[in-house]
């Protein structure tokens, strides 16, 4: 009896754990999840971007992100902590394709800034691969302060701010905000609300109409 009981305990039957197993702490991923390493983290980020894009910030949950990624919710908390943190991480990598825009715009020369800015900005929106995560930002920014702050920071500081501060014009920050209002407003109507005829208009026609306004905002004294 004693030997049998000892054997049963050693095999980890019932509710016990095996002798070689470390107990799982609350809020930490199981070993099989943790072993997935960076690929599991990337799965979560990809799923988060799709969930935020489809549902907006308020209707997206950590549990929903975990389900879409095929992982335990504890793994989301393990890598990112809160929903705000996973949102910020997902959005950060969303903006990578847009980071070269200031350099390209400035390299085009003072007379072409408006056209290059419009072409590069809307070029990212026209690409389905980069449009989906950007939709997550805009939709979420409409209902959540943290998402709005992320969008402001990107458009004003990392995009238009870098362009405006290199130009010899008065009130560069105000001009950058006016240009941002023009481009973000068009993106909202064309890609989020899908207002016609703007949603179906040829992108070259839009660039041609918008570029002179951006040029005036950013260069005219």
C-alpha cells in the first residue's frame, strides 16, 4: 500500500504535479506557451492589430486578442501587461513603413513638399498591408484618449513636425497641425467612413487636389 501510494504520487496522477514540474504561477504562461518565444509574441501583436482594426479599442479585449492569436490570455499579460500596453506595442510597429517619409519629402526640394507629402502619406494608406493596422489607430483614436495620443504623436512629431521644423516659415507647429488635419481628415473619410465619391476617387486625382493646399500650409510665408 505504501509503495503503491508512493508510486502514484511520483507519476503526478490526480491533481498533483510531477516531481520535475515547476508550479505555474498565476498570470504567467504555461511552459508550452513560454517555449514559443518571440514567435508567440509576434502572433499576439499580429492578432492585436487585426482585433483593434476590426473592433476599435473599446470593444477589443485581452481575451479576444489571445483567442485570435491562439494563446492563453496569461501569455498576453506576460508579454505586455495591460491592454493599453499591447495596443501601444502593436501601433509602434504599425508606423514603421511611414518613418522614412520626412526624409523623402525634404529631399524632394521646397517646391515639391506638398506633392511628396501627399504621395507618401496616401501611398501607405493605399497599400492593403499597411492600411489595416492604420485603420486600428484611426478607429480607436475616435473613442480612446490613449489611441488619440499615439496618432497625434506620430503625425505631428515623427512625420509633419520633422518636416515643418526644417522650413523657414513662421508658426511651423501650427502649419504642421493644419497639414495633419487635411491628411487625417481625408484618410478618415476615404478609408474609415468610405464617403462617396471620395472613397472611389483615383488616388492621383486626390493627390493633385490636396498637394497645393499642403504646399501652402508648409511653405508660404
